[in-house]
């Protein structure tokens, strides 16, 4: 049993990772699920390097497993590497479960293999390992981690807003009175806040108008209402001075900073109520 759990199973896991690494180098994969593709997008580096890392540590695990049959020191090192690998893989899998619609099947295969090795190698410690796994999952679930999802799937208007922002209320009232269809997106959505942070926008409301070829962004109640006023007047291609500073075509140029007199200040960490900050502009 020690040889099977400490040497044979780690060696099979090594082969499993080696096959996936070889396939990735040849633009293929054992896992074609959406979760596998999305998992690669979560990394800060090329996913192939994670495979290399896995090959290295599982190789070390296999060698230590073989040496542990005769050495107590090697046995202690074997379990240290094994438990550290389980903790690492638990973090990866836990993050995927939270962020992605589905986890990576390949990663689940590695995770399951490591748990099986831990169970067969030392049964008495398995409950301890499970408690660590559950603790990591619980810790990750308490974090406000942005989910890997798309809000702007179809053409149309999308309004990033806050219920406490008077400028947002002004825009929503105008859109409602003029029977203009739009999709509201709360600024409390982590993905929406990340988009605003990426584009350097620090105030709301923000309107994004998507069509087949481009996305136009308008910031502030004046710019948004001006856009629809011009559109209804058949002057869509005529830009006013105020509109130039608060709108952009995403395909042509990057967002420029605009005036905050027609929008609520936005903190990326926490939405700041803007009634007090904007009362002088009402």
C-alpha cells in the first residue's frame, strides 16, 4: 500500500499532467469545457507555466514518495509537499468555482488525485486535510471576487448607476418619461466597477451604447440626456461642447476625464453617497 499511494499514484498523476502539457504545446487539451478556457484567463501568466510547475512538484512528490519507503525524513518531506500541493490546488479550484460558471475539469482531476493520494497514504490525517480544504473554500466565498461574466451580451444601452445617486435618478427619470429602453447595471457589481476603474472613470451615471461595430460611452446626466436629445432631433452626428468631454467611441480613442458637476463621485472600494457632495450642483 505505501508504494501504491506514495509512488504509483503520484507517477500516474505525473503522466496525466505531462499529457496535458504536451497537448497544450500542440494547441490541444484534454479538457474542452468552457471552465478550462476561462481558467486560463484568470492567470497572470501563460497557463503552460502552471503545467510546468505541476510537473516539477509532482516529480518531486514521486521521488520523495519512493525515498520515503526507506527514509523517515523523506516521508516527512513527502507529506509536506503533498499537503502544500492540496492547499494550492484547493485555492485554484475554489477561486474557479466562485469566478467561473464552471470549473476546469483538468484542475479537478489533479485536485481529486491529490486527495486520493492523501487518503490512501495516511488515512488518519485525511479529516484534517478536509478541514483545511473546507476552510479555504469558506475563506474564498467571503471575498467580493469579481465574477467572470458578461453584462453587455446584446446590442443596446446599458446604464451603470447607483440608487443613492441623484444624477442617476435624473437620468432614469428622463429615460422612463421618454420610453427609452436600457439595461440597468448596479455600480455595486464588481465587474462594472472594474470596467470603470480600467477606463479611468470616477463618477456615475455612465451610459454605454453598444451596436454591431462599436461601443460609445457617455458619462454624467448632461451628456447622457444630450445624447438622447440629439438622437431624437435627428442630430446624432452633431457633437456639443459638453458632449465632447464626456463621451467616446471605444474603438477610436481612450476615455478622457470629464467634469464631475453632472455625476456622483465614485470610490472603487465603496460607493460614496453623493447627496452631500453634489448638493451645490443641483
